C-alpha cells in the first residue's frame, strides 16, 4: 500500500512556540513575552471593529482597496504596490511560495526571526543560517553566503529578538551586493519604534528586488486580528496577488486596521511612551550588571552571565507574576527578551530583577 507522504522539508519544521500568557495558580500576570502594546489599540480601531459587526454576513472586498489607500496616504506610498495579508507572516509566506522551491537556498541570520527557516522548509527550500556579529546582522557574511541557488534573503530590521538595527549605509551595501535574481525581504515589524526609520521604503523605491513588510500587531496593538502588509514593485506585487486567497481579510479586520493606521496621534503617543520606558529599562539593567544592547524595538534583550543565571532570573520574574521570553531557541540561552511595558510594568521588572541581582551578589559574597 502506498504511503501518503508530505512534501520535502515539511517534517523538518519545528513547530513555532509563542510567548506564554498564563502562569499556574495565578489569575493575572504581567505578560511581557509577546511584544504587545501595553496601551492596547486605538479607540477608533475598537469603534470601527464594533461597527463592522453589522455586516458580518457580507463578503469582504477582495482588493483591500480602502485599507491599501489608507496605508498609502499615511506613509506616502503607491497603493497599487501594497499587498495585505493575515499578519505580515502571510505576506512572507506569499514570498517563499512565489520565489523559492525545492533545492533553492534562503538566507537567514543567526538570531533571526524563527519563522524564516520555517517558511523556507515549507516550500522545500534550504535555510542557510549566517552568523551575526555581536547580535547584529553581518552584511559581509550574508554576501559571502550567496550561491547560484540563493533566491531570498530575510532580514528583520529592527531585529527580533535582539532589537539591533542596520544603518542605512549597511542596508545599501547589502542590496548593492545582491544579484538582481535574489530577493531581499526587509521585515520592518518594529519600524515605528525606531525613530526616523522608513521601514525599507527607500530601498524598495530604488531596487526592484526588495520587498518590505510591516504589521498592525505591534505599535497599532492589533495582534489579535492578524493584519500585515507588504510594499514592493508592481511586478512583485502582481505575482504575490496571484497566490493570495481572495478573501484572506475580513471586513472587521480591514475596518479596524484602516482606523488604526489613520490614528497617527495614538501611534505617536505609543512610540513616545515606548522610547522613554525602553531607555529607562535598559539603563536600569546595565546599572544592575545585566548586559543590554541598544534596542530600536519595543523590547530589550537582557543578557546574563550564563544560561543558569538567565533561567534563575526568569524563575524570579515568574514568581513575581511576570512573563518574559526565553530565547535559547534563537541561539541566546543566556538571555531573556523583555517587552517594554507601561510605567508600572517597567517598574515591576526593574524592582524584581534588582532584587534578584542584589541577592545573587550577596550570595556570592558569602560563598
């Protein structure tokens, strides 16, 4: 009897594990494990979502025209070069399905977002992991890893889970070094938290082999609705639209997203709060003796002396009802990724880790 078998690469995929949201025996926790907006979403987005309930029996527009127009107006883009998806993850999935296949190579980086190799294996492509330099994407190593089988290069900028970011000059050097046949995917999920960053718009406008992606899950606070978008040349967007499901977004999703992106006052308020609390958290961690690179996202990567200390710090936070993200799966076993919360949330993290580090030093003195 012939056995039903999956396509090549499927069984090599390790299932994605999301950030925890509950602690045994605790009714409420401070969840800082998924990089969610501590202020939630725009009130205008909530109102638009509620109003959409009156039309739940209606099929949504297949062209996403109103949402694409709103994105274009706010960011100064061409709406015909925008594609929308179920989170930016779906747009990334469109890319690999359209431009990679069995035996092709997809370049990712050492501490890059764990979905990138999953997406590569989904289509039978081979993920090539390139080392980073002190938790920063290394352009030279990416360029050195190129072969005639390379089809896609994935980078997150700002990066997750490190929070580090390439400069405009480094990005330009990367694009200049890629063959025209290789597509650069600039994942800008955290762009709004990096002051002055354009998320890859200028790269896309200058180079036909670049696509940028963005999300409504982070600064817009719509993670529960799963909405994202991409921007590229018309030729690339035309290809991606041919494999997009026509009804991939609901009316409620699009209404909330349109209201959210037009509420620039809420967006700016969130960015300002994050910048202030991120600096406060990072500076406090450094003063405690915890390593912490400058972050351009809505989280920080706290680096401890070794994996055992990171595990103990995580346990101390959990005992205090605080959930953060262990990142051993990203090649960072001695680190914790901590979402930047509001003022009270940041204070709780600082107080807890301050006690933990002080108790550790006291213990060391008595050994």
